[in-house]
């Protein structure tokens, strides 16, 4: 069990049955110890793992679409801080006045400073427990909350590559929020020829790559996948804002992708939240050949220090570096 879950597990007496909402839980077996009403996550891999383990009343999505007002909410500190305000606003709107919000998180991920934000929900946050380098806080809701609308949090910005300018729609916590990422910009300027037919944007974030691919070749049937429901929510809006078409759906790595693609384009993840995690992209590269048609191109951008080159070289043919600057490298290879 993760450290945050262990801290919750030693405080089970705090939680009352019948009206408990859990938000952002890890994919361990803490849920088996809690009598919860609903458990919500934006993370498709957590959802899939818990679902397969047989837990019920799980929701994965961009928003918790229930009119229910809960008496207690247990919130795990989100992995990325920018989405905190959004999460507090969403959670608070699901709590009745006088309801209790519990927040648990790791010290090294900044729970101390994050707990101060609990004052947006109620007056006097209290630290209830400290163990396993984590803290458990609580606050009683005394601040009236506004109805929560995800669309109120969307922002848009323009981005360009060559002669093409598009509008990106993003939200706090989603990659490339507010501005185009520098690595993605390098890849956009080095996409090469976009094949027609099925083309994959893996780890699409708010959809900047997939939208540019669809714009450059209207014959490309772009599919955009990510594990984060907020990313997919934004990617759909980025496509429609630019009058472009594509299929947007959740996939943990390539697990939920079927069939083969005529091209794959990606700025792949090397983080799970704040923790470095190379295994997602390593597995992605190893399993790529099963998802590409013969001679289909891969274009992948990554930090130069990441050791993906030997993996790409082993998995595919004609591996090469297309371009590089002092931080990033764009690789190409073919099935
Ligand atoms: C470096 S960002 C790139 C986002 C976007 N393509 C861009 O360039 O702005 C990597 C993306 O991969 C997603 N991701 C992380 N783990 C994943 C997984 N296991 N399967 C699919 N996508 C994942 C993240 O949510 C994030 O949106």
C-alpha cells in the first residue's frame, strides 16, 4: 500500500459510512478498507487497475457528474500542483455545508503548503496525523462554493509551425497548459510527411500535435490517446475549436489501442505525476512494432539525456536523429 494510503488506513475511525466521496486515490487496496459511496479519478490507469480488481462505484472522467452532496470527502493530493485550485473547487461544490474534507499527501510533494489552500473550503484546517513522510489534514466546509463548471477553467492560446497557426484549448494540470512546450514545438517543426489513414498521437495532452497533424494532412485519420481525462477533454476541444476531426480516447500505454497505424507521433511521458518514470515510454517503444504498418514512420521527441535511442533502434528500422538542440532530440524510425 502506498504511504498516503497507509496513513489513511491507520485513521479509519474518522470515516463514517453512507456519504464518503474519495478523489484521486492510488491504485492500491485501500478501498477495500473504506465504506465509500463513490471514488473518482482522472487517471485511466488507476481506474482500470481498480476496476479489474473488482472495486465498484468507481468513476473515471473529466468531471464528477453527480448532483449528490457528500458529508465527507477524502482527497489525495494531486500529482501535479497546477490542478489543485480546480480540484478544490470541484470537490467543494460536491460537499454540503458542514461536511468534512480530508486531505492526504506526502511531505516531499508539498502537502504542508498545499494544506494552507484548505482555507478556500473552511476556516481552520487541522493536521490530524503524520506518518510515513505523509500528513493527513482536515477542514470543515464553511465557505459557500460556486457551482462548478469545468469549461470556466479552460484557456486558449495560439501556436504555430511553418505556415500553420492553430488554437490550443488547455486546462490547469494538463501538459502544454497555457503555452506550447519547447520539445513539442521542435517536433512540430520536424513532423516530416504525414501519412494518410490511421495516425496516432500518443500521450496527446491538450492535443497540440494531433491537431497539427490533422491540419497538415486532411487524409490522416488522427487518433489521440492519453490516460488523463482532462487531457482528453481538452484534446477534443482543441480539435473542434480548429474545425478538425479526430478520434480521442483513453489508453494506458498502447494497451487500449487496437490495430495498426500508418504513422506514430509523440512527445512521450517520462513522469508519473512528480516522479520520474521511464517505464511507460520504454514499454511503448517495445510494443510499437505491433501497432504500426510496414514502413510506417515514428517521430518522437525527448530530452537529449533520455536513453531511448537504443530502444528505438532495436524495435524499428532506419533509426536516425532528425534534429537536436541543447535540450531535445527528435528521433525518426520506421516499422
Ligand atoms: C510530455 S506530455 C505530451 C503532451 C502533448 N503531446 C504535448 O506535446 O503537449 C505526455 C503525455 O502523456 C500522458 N501519459 C502519461 N502516462 C501515460 C500512459 N501510461 N499512457 C498514455 N498516456 C500517458 C500524459 O498525461 C501527458 O499528457
